[in-house]
């Protein structure tokens, strides 16, 4: 695992620019390409902007569909959540995004089963205990050793299965069974909503969290001060 390099000065400017332009309705891909180029972002910083930048209407829609019911069923995108958990355990920065969800900047990197087992099992037990609920974990069958990890999780008392289409499995469990997704995938969250329990877990466990809403708020206040001076 290569530790990401995030330059907060550039990231602050890029996140603010992307938020303003996307909230004004400019198309997403040209906006992100422009922001990447303007701020000279590296691959981790680009992932941070990509994952955290959405217009205000998208943010409102996702937040309005966020729910964390008690005595309910949850469907967990295992690698989506698990990679962020490994980052937290290792002190690698994760992002608290404006829609209320935690995201990482590791791209396609996947931990080995022995690296992922403890963080993921502990998290599932925490979710089930905190919400008096049950969860099923879906693992991408295309990732090497996913079947082995599913077996290891089941031996730890976690319901786990592999799927060649994890997103579809999470969506179907929501549509057909009423399960609440646990994922940071914006496509899933915009369609059926989800639970942001991972955000509370990260903050309670002292993860290295970059607070993007705070970055945006401070940036917008600096702009407002040009027109409405303090005092």
C-alpha cells in the first residue's frame, strides 16, 4: 500500500472550485478536468476531488435519503467499506464529504484478506450492535481471494457472500428486501440512499479525517468577506 500524498493547499482550492461550478449546473467531466489541470493535482488529489465533488442538489438528494434504522437489515459493499477501514487503521487520510459519507483515495487498491478481516469484522459487529440490526457483506468475486475472505468472515459470525456485480447485489437487496445500503458509491446513494454509519465509526475511532464541508465553508466565507467585510 503506497501512502497517498495530499497537498491540502491545492486540495482546498480544487474542492471549492469544483463545488461552485457543479452547483451552478456545469457538466461534471469538463469541470473536473479543468480543476485537475488548474491545480496540478496528483492522482490521489484527483481521486479526492472526484469522490467528494458534487453539486448542491446531488448533496441534498443523498442526505435526504440517508437513514440508519434500528432493528433493520443492511447490505454492505465489502471492499468499498473495507478499504476505507484499512486506511483508518493505518492513519491514512480519509475524506468526510459534503453528503455525509466517508471516502478514501486509494483507487483500485485492494487489501489482502488477512489485512481486511479484522477491520471489516469489527466494523460489522459495531454496526449490528449500535443499530440492533443485521448486515450482509457482499464481496466482489472478481477480486482475488474474495471467496476466502467471505469464508473467514463467516467464521467470525459475519454474513458474507461473493458477487460478480456487487453494486447490483446491493441495489437489489434494497429494492426487493428493503435492506439499507452501506456504501459510499454515489450511484447507489442517489438511487436508493444509504446509511452513513461509517462516518460515525471513523470519527469515534479518531481516524485521520479531512473535513471537506469545513474546507468549503471556510472558502466560501473568504469569498463573502470580499463583499461583506466583518465589522
